[in-house]
C-alpha cells in the first residue's frame, strides 16, 4: 500500500505516468466516471480548506465514488482529544482512501503509519502540500507541452509559502530549469532552499525585488498570496500585501506565451483585468487540480 | 584507590566526559539490560583531566551502541573478548535516533500526539545534521 506525503515520494518517471493518466482523464472523462463505484474517500480536514477539500471530493465524485469526512477539527473527535493515530484506525473502517489536512506538521505521516488505507497529505501546516505541487506540474506540462528548459519566476511570499518550496524541490529534478525569485527582502526564500536545494543542485537562479525586471525573461510566472496569518503586525502585512500587483501593464512586458499560475485564493496580487488574458492559467490550474487528484486516487487505490 | 575488576566478554566505554555516564546509561536503556554494568565516575585521566568509564559484561551482540556516535563520537569503545581488548569500535553517526532528542518545532505533530516516538533522521553526515522525521525541522542542540 502506498501513501502520498511529499511530491518527492514519486520519481520523475512515476510523475510522468501519473500526469499521463490525468491527461487521459481530461480527454476521456466518461471512461473514468464509474471506476471508483463502491469506493469511498474520507476527507479528514482538521483545519478549513474549502478549495482543496472540494477538489478532492469533486475528484472522487467524478470517478463514481462516494465521499465522507469532516471539515474542521471542531466537528471531529479531535475536539474530544482523540489522537490522529486513533482517528485514522477508525476511518480505515469506513473508507478506502483518506485525504488529510492538519495544522500540525507531520500529522498525515503519523496517520499513514497506522492506517489500513492509503493516506494523502492534503497539507500539513507550513510543511508540505503535495497535491498542489502535482497540480502545478500538471498545469505546466499540459499548457507548455513539457517540463524543462524554462525560466520560472516565483513571486511574492517566498519565505512562508510552502507551495513555492515544494515546487522548487520538485522542479530541480528536471533539465534546464532556471529560477527568478522575486520578493521583498523580508520574504526571500529561506536559506535551506537557496543552499540545500538550488546551490547543491547547481540550479541557476536570480533574486530580484522588482517584478518588472523579471517579466521579459520568464516562461512561467508563479504568483503567491501574502498570507495574513504569517504576520504579527498588521501594518507590515498591509505593506507586503501591496508589494506586487500583476496588472495589464506588467503583462505587456512578458513573452506572448508566458503562463501565469497561482495556487489561489488570490487577494489583490493579480488584478482581475489579467483574468481575460490568454496567458492567465490559474483557473485552468484549479481544473487540473481535479484531474491530478483523480489520477492520484486511481493510482493509490491500484485501479489502473 | 577504587578498583573494578576487568570483564571477560563485553565492552568498556572509555573517555566519556566526566558526568555524562548517567545520560549514556539512559540512552543505552541500561536500566533494562540483563548483563552486569559498572559505572566508574570522575576518574583521573591524563588526557581529559576527569572522565567516566562504563563497563558492560555481555555477549557482543547483546547491545546496540550506535547512539554513542551521536552523543559523543570521541568515546572509545573497547571490545573485550576472553579478557582481552580485541578491537576498538569506530563510532559512526546513527542513521536514525529514536527518543533521544525532542523536536522543538511547536507546529510539529510530536507536540500534541500522545505516545509518538521522537524520531530523527540523519540528513547530512558531514554537518551532523538531523531532521525530525515528521516535520523535517532541523535539530539544533540547545544554545546553537
């Protein structure tokens, strides 16, 4: 039995197979609409995350399966003090596969060690969010034709944004990747990403403060939200929040085939006027999130 | 002068920093050990000034000493067979450490989950870097 804790759990070849399956689902949804009949997905969300939870539920429903679960710790036995280990043992009796989000880092790993069913990490604190990374990779591969030989700009909160860290980790395994890291100095990538990942793998990268300076060289622009909950000081948050706003003027500086990605939800970092630009790929990205989760469920349930 | 007799079969852990032998006693789980244990503390040492020594009378496969590599790799481990030192074990950093150090990340699941082992995995041998198995936070000894 296999679980998914980190995007690095899959080799590049396994990721290719998974993304091939996701693309086949995209093209032939009817072929997959009943493959999970009689199977149940449990969504155990100890903290609210409507988007990820609904994406998992949509994925299972599209496969003909059923879903059950809880959407916050308050509505689970955790409120009564039940451990993650006990909860997953019980959930193993009710469902065939489990997607778990937990504010504590490593909670899905603890669950996977006691579970009788595959466990998918649906986000654990500031640690990992592997299905977001798989979504990002599928979006890039599907819309760009390949992953590799490209310059990727990561913009915004590069310090606390776990999606950015996971994506960098996953992308350094591909050929010809260059990064442009665009952030205010307060929100630059942590040292361990710069030293242990980028420099260790001899990955070319630049760190810039101005988005305008980066735009002309980028094949992909990955925008992120500045998360209010990471700041102790409201004033500091408001200053950082307004630091980058992608608008039509900045899009004019970009290549005609550059893709704009964003894990969503956005606040103000991408103006709504950019939504109609054919290079804006963030809503398609949400759709790819469902396809990759469908492929993942099928793979972990060994139905392919 | 206090004399402790030699052992026939087992290990002599020498050059332990004075006062550290109790810590090693716990990490090696010697409270559950079936063989004879002699702890000699605060012994004069020409090299260290003062040192501790632990003698373990046991079969050579009766105890896992890997954790000593993490605690202090300068400890000398003499292997005793038929009353003689037959080898000096070279201490390596263990790949995994269980219930020796604690994760200090307040966001780690180990901070709330009952009965969960504290497990650290060796990530970089040169830097002696361990990370928590659950949250992957680096372990830094106190004060560093």
